[in-house]
C-alpha cells in the first residue's frame, strides 16, 4: 500500500493550488496573481485595467488585505465580481482561500481573474495560488535597489510592471540599475514601464494581458447579455 503524507503547509497548499489551476482551465479564464509592496499601485492599476477591458472582457478580483474592505470597495464599480479576503495576521494569501472564493464567483462568465495579493515582496512568492501568471509590481518611490534586495519574487515573476513611471524625473531612480539587476535574475523577463496616472504603458499591458489569455484559453471573450 502506498502511503502519501502531506508533509507541511506548502505541500497541502500546492495540492489546492493545482486544483485551482484545473478549475481555471476548465472554466476558460486566466488568473493573474499581483504581487508587490503595499502602495505600489496594484488597486489603482486594476481599476484602470478592468475599466479598459470592459465591456468586451469580464473581470473578477480576489483581493487580500490584513484588514478592511477598502480595496474591494474601490474595485467594485469596475469588476463584475469582487471578493475581499481579510487575512488577519497572514502576510500572503493561501490557495484554499482562493478555492473558497471561487465558489462565490460565476466563473463561466469571467475572462480575467485578478488576485491582488497582500502587499509585501516576500511571503506571497512562496505560496502558489494556482494562478497562471505572476505579475510583480515595483513602483518608482520604492527605489532602484529593490530587485537586488528581493530577488526571489523577481525571479518568479512572469512580468514586471515598473509603476508610477510618471514620477521619473521627480524622484531619483536609476532605471539602468533595475534593468541590469533583472537581467542577472532572468534575461527573458518582460518589463513594462507603466503609469495609472498618465496612461503610459497601459496599451502595452492590455495587449500583453489579452495575448496571454489567448495563449492559455483561446480567443473568444465570453459574451454575457446585460
Ligand atoms: N504618481 C502616481 N501615483 C500612483 C499611481 N498609481 C497609484 N498611485 C498612488 O499610489 C498610492 C497607492 O496606490 P494603491 O493602488 O492603493 O496601491 P496598492 O497598495 O499596491 O494597491 C495611491 O495614493 C495612488 O493614488 C501612478 O501611476 N502614479
Ligand atoms: Mg491595494
């Protein structure tokens, strides 16, 4: 008889994450896990992104914060469905919190599922949620040294968004240093310079998102009669 032992929290998390990924595939949606420090612009970017994806593509958001429903309230006017998870003391979301939330979303109507992870650059990187892609944000005010200081999350990223690019020239920020540090970690990593304020980089980001969805689930957006 084969006895399998779930060794630790990470093992059991990975089992649920795999199931989540199967559900996303079966329901024909793409799931993106947004990871960054608090305040780097995740919620603002999601507001602008979902607004631009509407009405052709429907989005849902699962947002994790230690406390409050503030981000959910900000996203509610844009997304078809929003679930806020309060993690209490936990610095990241777990796959089982995603799987429980999926039960509350009409997945067959959703094209993009955005997961706004709890703001920090360390723990969210360790916990697979079943997402198709990890989107890591770094904002200009955080400084140009952060890629080298937090390499793990940048190594795991499928794309890096350099946010608040409108502040270039206002703040000291050595873009070449960031590019060189990213190149050392992963030379094929895509970086988009973006601003929710000025709109710079938004077209490139939206085109990337649509191309990723096409790659993973096919061309058609799901038509939902209003
Ligand atoms: N200058 C500038 N400020 C931004 C931009 N995006 C967000 N912010 C501001 O940054 C702060 C934190 O944004 P928020 O979206 O809540 O970040 P989150 O904690 O990562 O979700 C807010 O005051 C936003 O108005 C941007 O592109 N440019
Ligand atoms: Mg937020």
